């Protein structure tokens, strides 16, 4: 039992940091399969993603510095039948075939292109499989040594027909971030009541303003949990975010209080006390466990804890950014960052916040939130916070 516990902990840690290897002793030596290959990007930066059904590492056989021909081998992955396709951006052509050493990925790069980074992404944010990512960037000024013996034929055409019986052109991946906006309440659930109407209407109007702000950029795909006066159960709002593969979930509400003089906005993230409630919530249909690498319940619990911890950290980071951006655009409560066990924040794999935009029970706040110009200004600052949050995440990832 002691040894099994050690194996489980080590395995979960390996998944959390994106390392290769087996998660449990009974998985050691297992061979996983290649699901598909996707490309996205342009002539400045291109990303290739290999969807695979287990954790894996890759050995760089050739980095393409001399002739633009990159070769990587994934020892624990099977690519029976192989795949190949036309390139995109900085990748002119690609192929994956099976060798005695494992699945071999070959890339033909455009001139002045180089491999920037390689890493493994574990199942997270609504994705139930692993992804091995190869990033290619344009770096002019490189001296590439070529030989008369090097063929100019794309790598995908060099492979023998019997190795790759079919040609598959994978659909390009979307590089847009998925933002799910949740207008609180709706339908038979009006929310708080102000002098001029109900909270549900204010929330929906604000969500529409934020959606418009985000869609002015080409960086986001925006999903609303409701776009009219409809009631959506709380757990369904969480499922919508998970099915959409959300990169961020933001629930918009308008507060209420017994003291009409109280006003100001606040931002909530999931509290530590609600962690057990989140575990019970996701186990209702076992969706998280289905995405786990192993059937070992101890490992599954550790994976859940690690995933939730990472998500809570990301939620807190966005909450910090959000408060800094709305400060000055609207009054804030004295303790503007709070935590709670709200149902809509329970997804352990989707960074989420709940923004209380102000108090509809306060005349000034309600007037502010019902003014289209003021509401647009506030939602614009929320959009700026989202921009900065993902920009910072990109900077950290590139280090």
C-alpha cells in the first residue's frame, strides 16, 4: 500500500507538469495512439498539435537548423497507418509514420523558421486527451547550410505509399480564446429587485455589451449561457463552459443589500471551503474521471486536486487583473476581492470569476448600471482585463 501511494503521487505530479511517462506502475510500457494532427498560425508563428491518448515525451532527432527538416520520435506512441498533410504558415508539410522506435513526426519548415518550443499538455479545460505541442517561429537572419543531396520534395511526399495508405488533411486549430459570459438569473428567477426593475435585465444588458466589446477583436470566441430572458439552471451554466472548452468563465451579477446606502462592485472566486462541493459536483456524471489517465481512484483524486488548484490560481490571477481595471470606472466595495461557494464557479478545469457589478438596491449604482454609456464603459474595462490576462499568460508561457 505504501508503494502504491508513492507511485500514485509521482504519477500525478508528472501529469501536472506535462512530463512523459506512465502514471501508475501497471501503465508502464503501454503504447498509446495518435488521434490526429492539427495546425494553426501564420507566417510569423505556427503551432502543430498532436492529439494523443496518453502522456508521452519526444526525442528531437533533427532540429532543422541545417536543411529545415525536423524529425521527432515519440517512443510510447503508435502511429499505425500514419498520417500526412499539407502545411500551414511556417510548416510546409508534415507527416507521422511508425518506426521501430515509435511514432516519427517529420516537418519541412519554411526558410528562416525554427522550433521555438515543445511541450505536453495534459487533459484540462474540457479536453479529455493529451496534446503534444510544437511551436515554430520565424527568425530571419539564420544561416541554413544546405546540400545538393537534400531533396526539395516536401516530407509528406517522401514516404512510401505502403507506409501511409491514406492522406488525411486535419482541420486547422482555432487559436481564439473561448470566453463564456454568464448573465446571472433570468426567466422565472429575476434576481435582486431595484427601484427601476430586476437584476436579470441588467445582467443580460451588461453581457451583451461585453460580448460586443470582445467580438470587436479577432482573438476571442464568445459564448453566452443565455441571450434572452430564459432561466438556465446553475449546473447547466457550468456544463456550457465545459462543453465549449472555455478558457475563461465570467458570471455577471448585480448585488443587493439591506442597507440602501451600500454600493460598489466586487469580484468572487471559488472559496477553499467549496472545494469538496466541487468534487461532489463533478462526480455526478464522472466526467472528470473519464478524462483521467488511469482507473486508479487514488490517482484520480490527486489529479483532480492538482487540476483544481491550478484553476483556482488562474482564477485568482484574473480576479486581480479585473479589479485593477474596473477600479476607477465604478466604485468598489472596501473588500473588493472575495471568495464563495457559488455553483457557477465549481468547474475545476475552467478559470472562473463572478463579478458583482454594483448594488441594484442602491440608487446610484442602479442608475449607473442602467445607463448604456456607463455600462459600456464598465464592460470595456472588463474586456481590457481579459486582454491583459491572456497577454500575461502568453508572456509567461514563452519564457
